[in-house]
C-alpha cells in the first residue's frame, strides 16, 4: 500500500523538461502535486509555472525540494552528467529514472545510487507523451519494492498501468529494450512495405487496410512463439522455415525490381537461410531465436 506521506503530502521534483519531462510534470501538477521542476536549459517551464509548478533556481534546490525526484532526459549519459552536478544533495532521497537506456546503464546507476545513499528506481515509459497522466499510459519499474510502494500513489498519477517488475534494477530496461526491438523492427517493415506498395501503384489508404490485417495476426503468433521458446520445441508443420525463407526472397526480388533498398529484409533472410543450412528448415520460424542466441 502507498504510504500516508506519499498520498497526503505529494511533493515531487521533475528534472528534464523535454516533451516527456513536461508531460510527466503536467500530470503531477494536474493531480494536485506540489511540483518543482528543473531543466538544463532555462525557459522551458513557462506553461508549467502557469499551471502551478515551481521552477527551482538550481539543480540542488530542485532535488532538495522533494523526497522524490523523477528524472527524464535524453539518455543515461545525460542522467550521469546531472548526477555528477548534484553533489550529494540527493543523499537520503529517492530518484526515479524514467530515461530510456540499456539494462546495464540502469544497473550502473543503481550502483552509483547505493554508493551515494540514494534510493533508486529505474523506469521505462512504454507509451507516447499524449498518454501520460491517463489510463492508456504504461510505465514499468524495477528496484527496491519498498521504495516503489512508498511512491506508488505518486507514480500512478503518471500512468494508468504502473507495474513493478522486481528488485533487479535492470529489469524494467530489459523489458523496454526487447519491446523496442520489436517496435523498431516493425517500424522498419512498415515504411518499407508502404514504399514497395507505392512503387507498385497501390495507394497508401488501401494498403493501410491490408497492413492492419497483418498486424492483427501478430498477437496469435507472439503467443505461439512464446510457447515454442518455453518448451524448446519448434514444430514447423503449419509453416516451415524453408517456406518462410522462400517467401522473404520474393519480397526482396520485388523490391529490387522497383529499385528499392531491401537491406533490412536481406539481413533477415540471411539469418533464416543460416537456420535452413543448419538443418532447421522443417522447423517453425521461432527456431531462429536459438540461432540468434548462438551467433
Ligand atoms: N517523447 C516520447 O514520446 C517518449 C516516449 C517514451 C519514452 N521517452 C523517453 O523519455 C526521455 C526524454 O524524452 P523527451 O521526449 O523528453 O526528449 P529528449 O530529446 O530525449 O530529451 C530532452 C531532455 O534531455 C535533456 N538533456 C539532453 N542532454 C542533456 C545533458 N547532457 N545534460 C542535461 N540534460 C540533457 C534536455 O535538456 P535541454 O532542454 O537543456 O536540452 C531535455 O530536458 C528519453 O529517454 C526518451 O527515449 C520519450
């Protein structure tokens, strides 16, 4: 359960006023929190000040204004630059880092925090700025459970789904990088597919309907692959890797015929072919997870 202190005396600092930092601070202000903000470059807080936030004159003043500081900047290099300048002011307080970076960087920051008597939670924001403060926002957390519980009510103001994934500090970022792996690979496919459709004279609106149909197939495939990976069995009776590789080759040929770059799919085909050459041609496409791990 969230602590009495957190729910009744919601006092929070937000460091970083890029689009996401501003959205996080806005959500807190709108939820009635006394919110202090600070940004490396001054002049980004005007709209927040109008809504009732306070802009701290210095970084030290910002972090000492609240028991909880939320930081959301470009990457963990920027976080480390800010923490180097904090100069002990965070000692005895809690830092929630909602900046996107790798699991190892999260672990490194957790080690820094332990050394400097700072309670550290790492977070991963999985939805865009428009969602922040509403039911559709999703933010994942990892780090000390006790600290998460103390600040849970505050963190719940930022996202409808606020999930603690465990004590291991890199766990939220582990989910984040894997989910973004899926997202960016899909985004590369989406732009390529629109380009190929256009080269073949298919208009974007018509193509979009078919594209959404393909996207609808993915949840079933994701569940099926999860089962294969858990069991270590990759039955390819319904669709084999050999057949998939042939299908990928057709797309590449069609792209080349329209003078389109096909390097992303060529790289994917090379991995599929290595699976076929290794004797996995009659297995499911999911067997490639093993090849990726081995290479
Ligand atoms: N925007 C989204 O929809 C979205 C969605 C999910 C996750 N995220 C994540 O949220 C984080 C913030 O994103 P954003 O959209 O707000 O924009 P951003 O461009 O990634 O970050 C801008 C913020 O980083 C600060 N910054 C950059 N380098 C710095 C440094 N060396 N020292 C101190 N501060 C530095 C900027 O300060 P200055 O103003 O001084 O330059 C500004 O406050 C990122 O990790 C991003 O991946 C964003």
